[in-house]
C-alpha cells in the first residue's frame, strides 16, 4: 500500500506542483488545491497508471473527502482486477 500511496502522491504532484510536502491519508483533497478540473486530470493519470477506469458515479472529487478514501478506492479497484 505504501508504494500505491507514493504513486498517487507523484501523480498529484505532477498535476498540482508542490502540493504534497507532507503526505497524510487524512489530508483533504480541497486543501491541496484539487477542484473538479484538476481531479479529472488526476483521475485520467491514475487510470492510465493502474489500468482501470473510475465508475461514472465516482468522477466527483467530493466523493473522496481525503487522500485515504482515494487511495482505498484505487486499492479496491486494483484488487478487483485480479
């Protein structure tokens, strides 16, 4: 899971430079500058990196109150691929 967290941090930093100095699972997405536009860019990068698609109902950043929820969602999607 640590590797997954680091990859998500890297993807976020590529879309919002210098956004995550202290990567904590309870960090709120809005607190690092994620809005609907940047969220879609991050989702596309995550989908490409991990080879899965977010569900249509999960494309709203407000469904992920913090990084922990986002990482857990990604982990669950990856686990369901195997």
